[in-house]
């Protein structure tokens, strides 16, 4: 396999489970040093279970078992301090960031819009838009 991302540092948000975990594994298989970032806990307003710290650790360990390099970082992308801290840690330990996959997200797919609360709408926009902004900014 060609390691298209050999030597590159990739942050994948929302990588504790699901699509984010798949992205993390794919980048690792292509040679990237992967930062598996996730909130690591459920958000009460969300109607499904978010990635846990143990799931994040499983992704990191799976990458390492494949011979890849990975680090797990607990990060709530809605929180500027969390994001700035994550980026600072990566820069401090690895010297740079080459790739950012803003994958963290939440959705209320089964909720018709007329039943969606303003708080839930704010949660979606805080994670998916503000989180993308903060991760890209820092």
C-alpha cells in the first residue's frame, strides 16, 4: 500500500466511534500520525450516545496494533479552551498539523424541524459550525 500521508500529522475530531473512527484508521493505514479527538462523554441534549473515552482509546490502540502512530485527546470542539489546548499539545509534541478532518457532529435526524427545540438547534450549530470554525482557527 502506498502511504500517501507518511510523516503527516492528522487531527480527526469525533474520532471515538463511527465515521470519525473510520477516518482515523484510514489515515493511519496511509502513514499519518493520527490524533484521535473526541468529547469522550455523552451530551445530555443529544438523542444518542457520543463517543466515550474508552472507545477513543480503542481506536488509538487499534491504530497502534496496525503499526501506526496515534494519540487520543479529549476535546469538546464547542469549547475554545479545549480546542486551543488540543492544538497546542499536538504542536508541542509533534511540531505541526498537516491535516484536519472536522468530523465531530450531532444531528436530530428523527426529529421534525417543527419539534426541534432551540436548545437542540444551538447544540447542532455549536458542534458542527462553531466547532469547525474553532478547530480551523487554532
